[in-house]
C-alpha cells in the first residue's frame, strides 16, 4: 500500500473531510502518524493490514445494510443520502430541433 492508496482508503471509509483524525482514532494512533504516512513512499505493514481490514468491514456492512433495506416494504426504505429540500432539477434550455 502506498500513500495514494492510503488517501483513497481513508476517504472511502470516512469521507473527504476530516478523514485523517477518524482514521487515526480507528487505528489508535496520533493524527501526526497518519500525516507522516501520507508523505512516505509506503505504508508500514501492520497499518496496511489494519486499513485493509477496515475496508473489508465497511464493504460487508454496506452489503448487509443493502440486503436489510431490500427486505423492507418500499414505503419504509430510505435513501442513504437525503436530497436537500428546495433543490429542483433545471429543465434543459437548449434549442429545439427545427
């Protein structure tokens, strides 16, 4: 695992904002350790194994959540990311075919 893989894994696990502190807490290290790993050429082995395990855990949890939602009646299912109220789609304002 290199620094690019570490950044991608951190953002996949915790989102694009503030992923370093959350990853540091999950690994039980200081945020400075995560910052140093991002700027190194490679991630140390134990950290790489732990991060891969976190990714696998998230993947399985997402699969279970998806399966559980599919068992619910359609009226009770909810979106994972709620739409913001008041935002509407803008119709296409291009030229008509003449």
